[in-house]
């Protein structure tokens, strides 16, 4: 399997190469040269597999010769052995049509664990072959940071610099990052938004002063390996609810578009999906792009769902490339124009290609609170604000009654106790395995929201 950049001019790489590279050298994102395909019979034959075994089966075509099947299975079993639920990503029924796919049973209580527990092992595997080192630079709107830090803490050949927007993540999210005391962990709080932090990370990859001294890697969903791991739970949910003989719809609360793009990949691979519902909060650039073709940035509005407080969705470029004709040169021109003007119109091909599978809905704070109350009062389920946004969109979707709608439950409600308590009157508790979080000592560096300050800090502190 070879991987190509969405912008057309970076060299093609194998799976090990894209895992360690993260962002392509031309500023684009890597995607497979072609989508692997499973027949309906092959998908049906996966029914009943333990999650780790299913993951190895789904991922093997993407991995190619970089890992033999036996070693890949060893790594998936190691990654998912740390989850608190035997099913890893269990389903919960809400009513006759609505379901939750619980993705928060990993060590940091968020869906990012599903990918990052494996990604940390892949880094270690591939770096060990060449006795190399990797300096990871990442940005987080809340959950990626803690999941990535947990996955790589203590590794010999990896160090990580994780940027988060100061004051714009929940207390639990922040502490899950800043209380991890390992010599290879560097937490940075910047004055600014997640979009500011994400833009800095992308600049780091193109900064010769940094890349001449350090091999820079990525844990954000710009890293293909992370997206690949997220494809698996779409198959897992489908197989539990009658797939491939029955279509499902998925409602995905998203800001950076990686989680829902993984559903697009699953569909490309042959999984029958009726619809992918992109659920946004008031920072609704994705909803405007999918509903009206208007991909234009605005001011980031802080909300009770901070992981979605994003205006520039990196992974959207992967979709536009894939449905718009896979023309790297045209994609590069389109993204250069967007970077200059902070706005663009989708082409007819991109709009029509996306509309074949995607729809979208915007939820405000009241919509989110009503969804949390409905889940609590009518279904005896407590959900976090992000999941509630997905649930609002799922319930508003105009789908036939025989199509199950699965909302991706992206975080444990105890990560956002204030918002949950305001909406439901119930304050969720942290699971016992992280119950001492607020007694641990924090350590992080505060920096101004300038690229030079962040770059200089990395250069001064990287091994």
C-alpha cells in the first residue's frame, strides 16, 4: 500500500513512512493511493471477532508490508487490552432507533484513545527498527493531548510537545495532560484558540530550522495511522446491528473532521452506510460547507463542548480531495487560496460527492442541553456535551424507521461535569481508575500565542 499527498507533490510513502511523517512535505495530508475493498461476504465473516482481532483484519490492507499480520495482531491486542470494557467500543440502545457507540472506555476516557493507544505502539515499533528518535508536536482542543501523552509517556525514542489553548479546555482534560510526569512529556498552554495552536503545528513541519535538527511527527488526526484505527469501530457497530446486510446511519460530533472521515473510509471499503451526519456546535464551518458549499472561517466561540470549538477542520481537505477528483495540483491551489483569504467555495464536484453520503446539522447550547436531558430522563443515560450534539443531530435526522442511527459517544460525561450538571441536575463522577486526578501535581509552560515563542521553546527543550 502506497500513500499520496492530497496536494500532489510530496513523495509517495509506505505505511511506516506516513506513520512517522504525519504531515506531507508539501503541506498536504496522506491518503491511500487506492481504497482497499471488502466484499459483503468478507465483512460478514468478521462477525463475532474480538475487537482487537477485528481491528487487525480491517487494518491489514492499509499496513501492507510494513507489519506482518501476526505482529499487527500482537499490537492491537496490546493496545486494546488497556480498555475498561471487554467489548472496547460497546453499543448502548436508547430507543427503537437511536444507539450510542461508547468510545470512552480507554485510559483517558475519550475516543482518541482508540487510535492513540495503537499509534504509540506503532511509533515504538517503527523507530526501533532504525534506532531513530521522533519529536511529536501536537495541538489539542481537549482530548487528543491527554490520549497522546498517555500513549507515549515513558517511551525511549519519542518525546512530545503538546499545545492546548489556555483556559479553553475542561479542568479534567487539562489535568489529564499536565499531571503526567515523564521526562519525554512537554505541556504548553498558549494564549489563543485551538485553531491558532493547530496552525503553529503545521508551520513547525515546514520550518527548516526545526526539521534540520529534529524528526517531527504528528499525533493529531493529520496522521493517517490515527484515522485508520478509527475506521474499525464503524465496522464493529455495523456487525453488531445486522451489517453488512443492513445499512446504518452514524451521527458524529466533530470539529476537525477526522472521526467522521473515518466513516467515509469505511464506506469506501464496502461497509453499507446509509448516511454520515456531521454534527457541529455553533462553530459551524463544516455545516456551512456541507449544506451551502461555504467553507469560510469565523471567530471561534467558546462553548460547553470545547473539543469542537474549531473553525479550520484539517481533515476536511482529505474529503475534498477524495470526492473532488483526486487532483493534487488543484487541491494545492484551492488550499493556498483558502490560507490567503480564509474562505473558499466548494466546487460542484466536491459538493455533489460529499452529498452522496454526508449531511450536517448545527446545534446550539440549548439544543445540546435538551439532548442531555432527553438521554437522562427518557433513557437513563448521562452523556457529555459533545455526544449530546451528535444525539441532537441523530434525532433530527429524517431517516426511515428501520435504519438504526448510531451516535458516536466521544467522551465520558465526567470530563465535563459542570455542563452535564447544568443540563441534567446530575454531576457525573470520574471512574475509580482516574479518581485521584485532582490530587496530582500539574506541570506546564505558559507561552504567548506567537509562533516564534512556541518554536523557540521546542528548540530549547527538545532532546
